[in-house]
C-alpha cells in the first residue's frame, strides 16, 4: 500500500514536470525561435553589374532589408566595407557580396598569360580603325573570325579558314592597359574613354605566322562569332584545332549540343 502511494506521488511529480516543461517551450523557447526566424536586417547587394577587376563604387551598391536567418557567414553587410575594393569575379545585379569575392588590391594584369602551357601562343594584332575592332565592343573570352582586307598587291579581302574561330585573350588600349582595367571607375562627362588599339589572341604556330603576314601586308578586321559560356566557346576552338591539325577539311559551327552543323566556307 505504501509503494502505491509513493508511485502515485512520483507520477504526480512527473506530470507536473512535464506541464512545466511544455509551458517553458510554448512561452519561452518557441517565441525566441519565431523571433529569430522573422528577424530582419539591412545588407548591401550589387545594384548594377560589376566586372572582374573593377573597383566597386557606391553607385554599384544598394541597401535592402532581408531576413537575417541563414545568411552566408562570409556575407559583407555594410557598404562601407565594400566600396573601394576590387571584384575577384564578375558580380551580377542582385548578388550578395561575399568576402571571398573581394580584394583590397588590384588584380594582377596579364594573368591570362600565365595559363600558356606551350601548346599555343599569345599574339597581338593591331586594330587599325574603330570599326575593325567591332567599335570597341570586343571583350576577353570572345570567339571571333579574323578577316583580311586590302591584302597584298591585289588588295584582296578574304577569310582565312585558319582564323575562323579565334579566342580573344585581351583587348588593349594604346596606353598598354587591358580593357578590363581601363576607366574602371565611372567616367565623368569630360573624361574621354580610351579606345582599343590591339587584340591579343590565342593561336597555334601556323596561325601566328599567318597573322604576322596579314598584319604586314593588309588590314585585320574582327567579327564577333560567340560570346557566352566557356564550354560552348571551347567547342568553336575544338573545331578550329581539328582543321589546323588536318583532322577535318571543313570549318563548321558547333551547335549548343555536341553535334556539328553549318556550311562550308566559300
């Protein structure tokens, strides 16, 4: 009889503890959890596109209010900690700014030259007038066709099949600065923008020899073929390499798939 009374007392105690615990959860921990889930904070994000290597200015940023839950640990929230730093990668409108994408110092120019492994060469050709360089719109990473005009004694114009799909490494102004590093800060109304003077391209030895001849005996025009994903750009380069190596007789354009389509050069 005494054991039953002790058991009942213990059950009463256990029940009381359960009730107390539920009250703590309902009125203590749950509101705290809900509060953390709905908490708001102000952060800076990209307002307009920023190119790799560009100095991030105040007009490239905006402040928005977002939920503070699950934000990246390396997120930079304050504009003051972003302005004046250099972008380590292209940043798109609406992107959050992470510490891993910023640098306190300017990126080293000409880093694309450090990727050369001996299989291909970097070579620059002159843009002899504004139109020849696509009116200043060429960019590193473009695939272009190089067209010869006023070539030789007969002043011919033709497209060498060896130069149909060429990768642009850099577009350089007369000062020697690449396009990505020229006028990184917004231009003032009175500031004249530097125009490209040369383009540096990635070529094989035979292509370099042909380019040197075209440069000496005529004019070179660049026609934009493709700008976009690196994987698709590489398909154009693969087609060109196969032609140079004699593995295929025609130059045809790759589609977005692995298939090849298009007509032969005239």
